[in-house]
C-alpha cells in the first residue's frame, strides 16, 4: 500500500483530475493484472497501446490511471494523471513504490551488441568469489545473491527490475550487475535507477528491426551514458569506433579499455588456446580459462570495472583466473572420438565472425570446422545474408538450419541466409530445416579432431515456433549425438 502522490515523485505531470492523496495497492501496466485499489499506467507498447484498455482497467478495480491523454469519458471517484511520457512515469513510479532500491546498491549497467551477458555474469562470479553478496540481472537469469530466478527479457520492465532490486536490498546485496539493452533504454525501463557505473562492450549489426537505422541504435546506447551522474564511471571499449561516441556527453568519469589502442585498461593476448588465454593486463600476466580474443575484451572490461569499484589489483587478477565460462558462451565438450563441439550464442554477424575467427586461430587446420547456424524469425532480416556469407567463408562445411522461426517459415529464413553465400562456397553448404536433424548430421559428418560449432541459441533451452516454446537445448542434443557415435 502506498499514497499515490508519493509514488509520483519526479514524474513530469501535465494535469490531475481527482485526488492524489488516495492509497493504492500496487502498479500495473497490463490491464489484465489490475485488481481493486491498483493504479493503471497506460503505456504505448510496440504491439498494443495501454490507452485502449483504460476502461477495462477501471472495470477491474483501478482507482487511478496514469496516461498521456485524458480519456473523453472521466469517471467519478477515479484519479486521472496526465503525464508527458507514461514509460518514463512508470519507471519513476516503480522506483518510488519499491523505495528506490537502486540507491542502496552499487549498480553497474553493461550495454553493447555482444558481450553483455558474459561481462555481467563474470562480474557477478568475481564479486561472489571476493566474498560479497551480489545481484545479477541478465538475459540468462536473475540472481539475488544465491537465489536464482528465471529471466524473460534482456532488460526486464521497470516494475520487475525494481521488485528484484528490492529483494536484493532485503538480502543485503551490495553490488548488482545488470544488462542494459537498447530496447530497455528506448522504452525507459532503466530510468529512475541510480547507476554507479556503465560499461560499453561494442556495437554491431543487430536489432535494426526495432531501431530503424544504425545511427538510432547507437544513439539509444549513448543516451544511457548521457544520463549517468557525475559520481559514476563510464568504461568503454575504444577499439570500437563507437566507444568514444558513448563518452561525448557523459558527466561520468571517463575510462577506456582496449586490445589494440592505448587505454586505461590494456589487454594483450600472449597465448590463445582451446584451454584458455594467457593475457597481459596493463603490467601483469594472467591465465584465464576463457577462450578467444572476444573474451580478452570481456576480461579487460571486468578487470577495469572491478578496479573502479575498489577491488585490489592483485585480488582481481587471482579471481579472474578462477572464472568459468558463461552458459552457452563458447561452451565446449570433447567426445571420446576427439570431436570438439562448441555451443555459442553468436546470433549477430559480428559475434559469429568473432567465434569462427577464434576457432580458426586456435585450430591446426588439419581438422575440419563444421558450422550449424540459423537466424531468428520476426527479427532483423538484413543480417541473414551476412550470417550466411560469414559462416560459409570461415568454415569447411556449413549446415543452415532453423533457429527460433517464431511466426515465419523456417525455409524462407534459410533462403535469406543462403543469399549471402558466394559461388566458391556453394559446395560447402547444406540446408536442413529441422535443427535437431542438422546437429545430428554435423555429428555424423565429423571425423576425429574435427570441430563442430553450433551457433545462435547458446544458453536458450527452447525453440520458439508459431507462438509456442518447445524444449530444445543445443548443448544437451550435441552431447547426446556424440555419445551415440561412441557406441
């Protein structure tokens, strides 16, 4: 229970009809969830406009409505608040309702196209190993210290974020690491939160189904740094040309990390093997079980963030050497037949290129690299031929298959991917719509010492087809087929 006027603190209000001194039970932006005594926030979503459901919310018991335009029919006994932006209002109201939980945490947001999950999860692991109570808001899962909750979006809605941050307060959590997606920033889900730091990983081709241009996608990411307070830090990868763009208008203290450029936190790859990386970080050497150049960037990011959050350099280096790879991020197994299978979330052209180049830099070239890859349906279609081009150019054999087709026909998605294959690579490519069959075929094609990369889904344990989710775990399936080969 809260007083309406208290949870409207910092919300830009244009007009009020009725009393703001009423008690409200809770906040909802989904009219179906509204019950007696609740406040309904009419948010304009990508598929539905909450303003069309104001009447329904009142019928279900809402005693207050927050909207961008007052309805024509005003009902007696209902409080109407007209605001500038309901998405922003919802974020501040959620923060106020849960007693501003982010102000009691040392919250760090990580944004970028690739690496968000790895960086946040590794920071969570590192600070746990350092003896702290830690929170994590990631694509894969939400952690309130040792308690795990299922994640549904990269950046959950602002009510969900604040609910879990409040749970973290109650559990005595000190540090929290959070993925901040471009969708989440654009939809104001992270507004009203007090960040102690922001990390930028990289920017490449993704989400152009949602953001109309690359410039808009970049500027949305940049706005996260624009809103960081003076006392926060902004840590960016300056080997990516967009790194300095992120710092242009930020008031936060500016720091950089890189492999190729002079930076505050400089990493250098000394050895790169399937068992791990030997790195030089500033003036110190360290061995990590994480694999590949892209992970060298992730290590530089977590090293920098941990130091900026006050951990001792020697302790950070020791803890990094103990870290395990993140589920579905270059997760590999080696069968008795000496076939290596790697499962990776690479679902953008840049991520796929990074993973394939990493494998090619490690392998001897006496073995074959077989790639199984698809693209998601109802998502940015312009990246599909690029994925096809990269997979066929950097692998010995490629199987194009289904990913999460959603409402699209898998065959149509695969046709788009095939358009990127150059004539000299036609013979390398086969298309198998059924993903399970594609993985089985890759295992049957592989000889001892060959490497199979299964890309695109990583940690996901489902396939999304025509509005339904079916159990599907790349890692378990390839493990099962490789065991069958041993019999």
